[in-house]
């Protein structure tokens, strides 16, 4: 069965070219027109999808070929084709920048290639004229099929746009769909969404609304919709249960339901939406709670998950909630299965030492503590191998790390290996009932990990 999903990708020659600002402008403009939208972020980043959901009210998820594989992201788009009229994909870094900085693997280009998505290249026009053509042609011709079908210019004045548009279209054969002028009052800051106060978010929503209005004036929205409509049909593949990505619809044979407590508040806000859906499809009832505000973990849960976020920014408040810390410690010590990823891993240790050097008690589930290093540690994709997850073999696990904190004991259950590199290190604390460490995992790339966790939760339920 073939399904149509109009879609475009907004990509750029590099970071800082304006693709996030333009993506937000387009989403805001099309939402105002009443289109049913879905947005995606290429790569593993949590922030932009969270921004799309919270500030724009548009459903958003990640498309990452390293974490999930090409087949999974195609199936992901296919599922959303039933709900949306238009999909907008936001690229990551430079269009061809991929694994190790020397490959196009896991790049925006690979996502476009895997999904057959037409690409609009956002090019910063400041201080350039004919050189814009050279830059665009370089990207256009770098691969035999680049998927680049159009251009939008950023940070140029209205007076020079007609001349630049004519020149680029004549010499590249690509359509120029418009431009965004310099408007300092409409800049979308790179500041983390999780650091915004409610009042700031309301201001940002108003800024995005104005940005959408600007896009209506300076960008050919109808032309972009027509381009999105040229995206190829998506064909449903035969269901497979043996692969890491699982079946096409994500469902598995019915098993006993389990209740999973998910930490969710300002301190713990990094989620892959797909992970939550996969857990639900596998028979989990998700119960959300706040380590910042609630007195204890939810009653009658069969497992706990602490994903990443900003515990270092809320360390004092987390520490003051001693009843919650005690509740977590007691439950996990008594064998309640638990996952702690990155920020969640910090919370499970004895203490967290902040950037300012203040040390705050955490749950004490694990010995030792964490501290700020002043630099980005072990950043990027890794493959985890040689260990077990919740007492069972989950095979190799694709993962991602991004953190400025380190720990007195980061675990040694798994070997983390950098792709296209000889660099590796030990990580992860793993027992039959606990998995904790810095790597982030997307269950779309290894469903066995999630299955092992839920099986441990079911076994725990049988004990009581």
C-alpha cells in the first residue's frame, strides 16, 4: 500500500545559517493557515523537537539513521502520513555533515535520501553576491542526487533580493523561494527551552507568531507547498519482528500490563517521544511524576525511568525534596527496575556538585557523585557492546552522549565505541534490575532493550 505525505526538509551549509529560525517561521505560518502539521528534527537533539511542541504546538519527533536505521525513519514518516497534511523536517549541522565529521552517515542528507524528501537550502546571504552561486552549486553537485530542490536566503535586505534571486535561479536552475530579512527583535535564541520561565515562553510564542507573519510576506509559501507535494509516495513495508526496529506499526503481542513511573518536570525533560510510544505499544502504562514537587514515587509502579534534562540547574531543589529522594532510593534498593540516562544518572548518585562548586545530596542509589568539568565530554554517537541489559542480552546498542559532567564511577558494564574511530571507553552500571549511565538510547534502534526492561518489571510485579 502506498501513502502520500507532502514533505520538505529545511537544511543549511552549516550551523548558524538560520535553519531553526526559518523552520519555526514556516511552521508558524502554516499553522496559522490551519494546516495539519508534523515536524521532525534530524539527529539526536532533544531541544528543537521540544521547542516545536511547546512553543509552536506542533507535534515533533527525531529522525536519526544512526540511532534507528533508515527503515525505521521511513516507517515513522509513514505512520504520521495518516494524521498530517504536511511534514517539515529540520536538518542538523551542515547538510552533508555526518558521523565522525568525515562521513555523510546520519547526516541530514542521509535522512533526505532515505525518505525521498525534497530539500530547501537556507543560505546566509550576508556579505555575498556571486559567491552565493558557488556555494549553492557546491552543495547541489556534491552528490549525484543531492535532493536539493530550492533555496531560501537569510539575513539579506529586500532591496538586493530580486537581483540575487534572478542570478541564483539562472545559474543553478534552482528556484529561490524567498528570504528572511534581518530582524533582531524576531531572533530565535539558541538558549535552551528548558531554561525558559512561563512568562518567557509566552513572549516567545508571540515572537514566533510575528515571525510567521513575516514569512507570509517574504516567502513563497504556496510554492513550498507545491514542492512538498512532489515528494514520492511512501510504501508500507512487510512487517518484521526480528529486526531492532520491530514491526511496522510498533505493536507487539499482548503481554501483562505494567505501570512505569516516568520522571517529568523542568529537571527531567529530555524525551524521545517514540520511546514513550514504544513502551506503551509494548504494554506499559506510563505514570508521570515530578522529582522536584511530588513527595514520593507513584504508588504501584513496576519500574522507574529517569531520562535526561537539567538536574544540575535544579540540584538544590531536588536535594531539598528529601522524601522523594528517600522514596526512590528505597524502591530501587528493594529491586524496582530502573533506568537512569545522563541527567537521570546524576540523580541516582550520592551527590551532584554544580558548576559553582556546591555539592548537593541526591538519591544515593549509586555510590559516588558527579561534577562539572567545564568542557563537553565524550560527545557524539557510540555503539554499546559486550554487556547485558536487565539480565538479558540486547546485542549492540546505538546510543548518543552529550554532557559536561563526569562521575567518580561512570560504570564499566559496556564498551562504548566511537564509529569511524579507534576511541572507546567503559560505561554503564548494569544489573538485573538497573541500567544507568551517560548514553541516551532510542528504542527504535534496539527494541530488545525496552523489552528486557519491561520483562524485568513484569517479573518484579509477580514477586508482590
